[in-house]
């Protein structure tokens, strides 16, 4: 990856000309695609969480179902695990570096939040919090203070951790009505964070209104509630479970929502932070070459709502997991994993351009519009209807996996993307064979993608035994674990429709929020998707 210009943080570059040249180089790499890759071997089971360190992104943390947090040093000539941290007693779902990389936070199935000190080689946690009663789904670190973090869980709680303040447990807890699937701090506005929940609500919140004494709290901290209701003209609608939310590096081109519904699939959806209506959806209707997928070839989907793997004790634990990220120059690309065993990367147009192209319909326009069929919306419903821009052609795909890809994480400065999921290895993707961390050049990634096989009686019998905890002994436990997990998720994909492209998008449905009684502000509009 030799270059006459530096590809580190923009803040390290002294002239505007050099900064622009860096952006041009990065953009050219993304336009060419990431066709080279390297597998990182170290985990023993599924990898659920990845995180790059703040600043120059020297370190990558990874964790999953083997209960160990591993720290990889990307500045070494041959990347290996630099440190490993223990303590978790259940599958790990989320990782976050603190602002100056002093700490690494983690959370998962054991209902605990761990804080590891990174200047200690392989030590245990220096702090453990047990404030959740159910699985911890996400942790997020304050953008400026090492001592502050947030977590969320299936118990409906969002919890603030601040070692500098003397908050009571109640003052540091925001209790919501539904299980909270994700929480993320805005990377530039330290008092702003976003939450998503299993009822389909996505809310932008202000920590000054969400935590502290009850006399100072207001509206559960809600500043905006985003339109996440999918509807077609007949009035039929669906409420998604939102699996994750993420801001771009500037905290303005998002949140980006990966919306998952247990019946059929939907797509990553782009929002502006202060615009409650959806701006764009990212689909795989066309392959990067501009052609539709060949007959029998799968494309982007997020159907498998069961997205965790065999735990360390070989008994299965299930939970919906899907994490994407922004990357490239100015965060203008979005990367996400898919159930078709690939990763996808879309180029995101400027927000102003998306706002101009998005359609906003009033009730009369909506009632008269054909989307799949001519039908009326619900009587007496005066909400705005949004037709977001469809980004139907990804810039490129990330290949090399043999099963579901749950996480795609773009490096904050280098042209690198890490992907992980059902398999026990992590893949690093690059546009060139030469990279800073490897003496040996990266290999060219195979273009062929494993197809979802037809089921066999023997496979299904084996999967049933695994699901009730009967795991036969084997000489090579690592190979057995990977292949067994792949077989398990093959069956999940077949059962949940992963080999069927006729999903929500193709029937003209769209996501929308919960209109029932709630502790949140109601959505101001609905999202609709035009099939044209």
C-alpha cells in the first residue's frame, strides 16, 4: 500500500492540498474495490464484535462466543494478537474503545459491562458493572472522556457510567418500555446519543434530559423520533426490530439504521441527524457491474433474525446481530454484512442531494399513488409519507466468507475493512496486496461465493442434537465448531427465507413506528418504498 502521500488521520496532515490529495487517494481505492484479503486466526467460535481504536486506529479489538477479548496490533509487520482479556461468562456482543484508548469496554450475554485497562498486557478487567438484568446488547464510549460510557440491554435499560460523578443507580438509569437493541454516542456532540429498540423506535436523545434527578429529566431525553414505519397504500404496515445504529465520523450523516424484521428482510437506511424522515436505502438489486444477480445467485439480505452462535459451552444462544460502518473519505461509503456470505459497500451521495431526490407525499398524493397495487392508506392518517432514494448498486462486494457476515467495520483512516460473523476468523480486506501490517502480500480474494446447499436428513438431525446440547467429541474442535455452526445457520437461512428474494421490499411494504401507547414521542411520518 505504498503511496507518496500519507493515509493517516487528516489532523496529522498540514496543508489543505495534502488533505485533499489523501481524500482523492482513498476515494480511488474505494472506487477500485477491495479485492485482496487476509484471514486473522485466533478465535475459537463466532466473532460478534469488532472495534478500531480511536485516533490512528492502530489496534483492533475483537470478541465473540469464545468469551475472550483479543487485541490486534495493526502496526506490527505480521499482525497477531497483542493482548487478550478475560472475565466474560457469556457471549460478547459489543466493544468500544474510550476516547484516548485508555480503556476498552465490552458487554454481552452475562448481563455485565467490563472495563479493561489497555496499558496492562492481558490483564483482567479493572471494573465490572452488574446493573443489567438481561443481555447487554451494546456499549458506547463518550467521545471525549475515558471515564464515561453508556450501555443498553434487553431489560429496556440505558445505563450511564461515569467514574467522575456521584450518580445514584436510579439517576444513571433510563428505563424504556421495550428491549434496547443499540446505543451510540454522537462522535462530535458529547451530550447526544441515539437508541434503537425491539419495537422499531429510533430516538435521538440528550443525556442532560435523560439522566440525573427526576426533576431535571424531560421526555426520556428524546429530541427526535425517526420515521421507521413501513407502509403500503392499503394501510398494511410492518414494525421492524432495529438491530443497530451508527453515526458517521462527523456525527451528521446518520444515524444509519440496519432494520431487521423477523418475517422478511429490509435494508440499511440512511437518515440525517436532524431529519426524521429516511433519505435513502441501500440494496443489492444490482451487482457492482450494473447487472442484476444471475439466476440462482443470492444478493444482499438480512433475513436470519437469529444471529449469534454456539456458545463456549456448546449450547446455543440466539440474538439478532448486525453491525455496519461508515468509511472512506469523509465517511462517504457504508459497509455492511449480508446473509448471502458477502459484505457490501455503497457510496453515499451528499445529504443535500439525497434530500432533494427523496419524495415526501401528503395524504392525497399517497392515496393516489401506485406502489405494487393501487390502494388507500388508513383513514384519518395525516402523517407524511417518505419515498427514500434507492441506492440499488453497491460500489463493491467483500468476499471470502463461507457463512453469514454480521459485521463490516471500515478502518478510520486506512483503506481497510474488517469483516466477521458466523466463522471463527476475521477477514481484513484491502484494495492492494501490500499492507503495512504484513510482510507477505495479501492474497487475491476468491470471487466465487459458497451457495446455500439443499438440506439433508443427516444435517437436520445433527442440528437438532446440537440445539438440545448434544455435541459429539471430535479430534479437531476448531474445525468442527466452524463447520457445525455453518451447518446450523444454513438451516436457519433455509427456514427463515434466506434463499428467497421476495421479501418486504418486493411487496411494497415499508417500516413504521409503534402507534400504541409508549413512553416515546410518536413518529412524525412513515417510510414507503417504490418498487419502480
